[in-house]
C-alpha cells in the first residue's frame, strides 16, 4: 500500500496529479510541469519532500563514526554547515547520496532518499559504534523545499533567524511561522533555495503560510526532475545505485581518496586502473526526448552505453539526457546518437551543468 505524506489532502485540493513514487503518493504536477519549472527558475515554488528520510546522529563519537562510514569528512565539517556526499558499501558502490548537516559538536542530521531510507538506517546502525545514538526521524519530522530566485524574499518574513547571513550549504536552527525548525540553504534545482525541516504536525501550517504568499506556487515531481536534470544532479536508483561507483558517476570531487572511509580502498583500486564507463550529459537540438534505458551509439553505430535519465529541458528549449558510456567515448563535444523508437536521435555530449544560469550561489542582500 503506497504511503501518503501529511500534505496528501492538500495536494488533492490543489488539483495535483498524484503518482506512486518509490511507494509514496506524491503530486507529479499541478498546473503543469512546464509552468512549474519556469516559475521555479523565475520566481519561487514549494515542494513537498516529506517522503525523504532524516536520520539524527548524536554522541561524542558521532563525527568520527560518520567520517568512517560516509565520504563526507564529518570531523572537519564546522557546526552550521552542510555537505553533499555518499554512503558506500565495501566495494565502493553507492548505497545512497546524502546531505550531512552538522547542528552541534555532537549532533548531526543525515538527509537520505526515500527509496533506500530504511536500508540506509539499518546499514548505519549495523556499522556504527554503540557509543553513537541513531534516531530515524522520518516519521516524526517532515521537509519542505522552497526554491527559486524569489525564495529569500518569500521565506525571510517567516523565519526569526538572519536568513540574509545564511550562505550556500549553511544551516541554522530557527523558528519558522512560530514553530521550531532547521533551515538549510540547499536544494535540488540549482536555484537559490532553502530546505525547511520541522516536526511533521507543523508541516501543513507552514505549507499553507508559504502558499499564502502571492509569488509562491506548489510544484510537483515532474518539475523537480526536469530542474535537477538541467543541473545534471543524479537521481538515486536511476543514475546511481549500488552497482555504480562515484568515479564512474562523475562524483569523484566528493570523494577524498586520501581519507579512510567505507569503500575507499576499493575506489583507490579502481582509480589506479581507470573506470570503464562514465556518466555524461547529452543535449539534442530537438524537443524529441529520449527515455531511460535507450541505447547510446557511437558515430560508427557501435553501442557504447545507455540512457539513465532524460527529459525536455524547458530552460533550454531542447531535449537533454544523462547516461553511461564507455570511458574512451566520454568527451565533451562528441557526437553520438540515441536509439529511439522513432529513429535515431542525434545528440552531443555537453559539459555539466547543462543549465548554467542557476542562482544557487547567489549572494543575497546583507550576506
């Protein structure tokens, strides 16, 4: 039986088209994917991300234990900062991609994806020292993502912290609409934005208050997917999984192989000989879109890979995709084709991100 977030009834009242996403009933769109995508790029939207997992980690040994199990160096992460990274198995395969927030010297919050959230918690619990306390807060705390260049103006009146001082990938405890919350300047769209973590019972009131702002509109999974793909952000279970290493997935910049962590030895062995395939981005010169699983062919017709994600890119006016190709074929500017049901789709490998005007690193007034 699919699960529902605490906002399910509101999604229905707002006219959201509901789909099953990793066992959760969530809106794929309201007024339309193209309109919601454009509004995020130009103004501000709010996403329901209560399906995602939240794991609280506490204890004097928490930083050391997390540094041992994650690619993030938790011990070197200052209080009030967040960092993207990966949870790997012993072979260097990606169990999940995560964001780690340091809330205090001995307190962290790990944000994980909906699909593997239970297995992530079990993995951490199995491998962590008993001196560290783990709490799965996924049932008791929810999350809202406020994204777009207008997100600062929309959220600032609702938060008692100095939001203008919150830099990219920083985090602060605050009151939001008079309710306890954690606010991080992070997101999955490439735009200026914030993620609000708060007790589940307070999510509806904050969601309603956000939508009472004239500029704020709700957005669904469809726009979230096209926004993240324009930025070439990977989607777990689609672009990355347990059979994929960070080096193949073009995530090597988030892995310091000089450190010791779960999977590091395996990755050093891979780095020594080189990867056999790489995750690359493609751009077409048509609106005709590819689909996940379609074959990628070199100019001589040889199959060299497969598509993992694809969409029409509203900000670019063309179709885009990501997929794995043989390492020898992974060159920006290389012409290739995707074997489409309606004939071959010519594409060109392009530098990431595909959309380069994202405002996520914007310096907001007063910072």
